[in-house]
């Protein structure tokens, strides 16, 4: 049995060998907020609504604000690649 993250990583790596992908197969909530700060793009292939809300909230916590303009400084992009029912 292969996890969805492993299959996706293998597919992308075969098409774009210069891209480095590390698939993770543990519950997303096991990671600390700081873990996600190292990534520019986070692709979440989560089917669990609770986990999807958790990752959205976690990435939201990483947004900082410019001290002079109070504009958000987005350093991490979350792409929600999960499914809900028959909609993906």
C-alpha cells in the first residue's frame, strides 16, 4: 500500500527531477508550527476536514505584518489539494 503523498511525490519527481519533494505520512497535527515556516509552498492533500482546518490555521499563524505599513507579508502559500465527497 502506498500513501497518497508518496504516489504524488513519485509522479512529480519523475516529471520534474529537479524538484525536491519529501512525502509525509503522519498526521499533520503532529508537526509544530515552526516546521511549516521553512516551506514557501505547502500542498495539502488532506481529505479530513479537521486536518484541513488545522493546516489553514497553522499557515495563517505564519503571516507577519510590515511594521510601517501594517500590510501582511505572506511567506508561505497553502494549496489545498484535498477532496470533499466527489469534488476534488
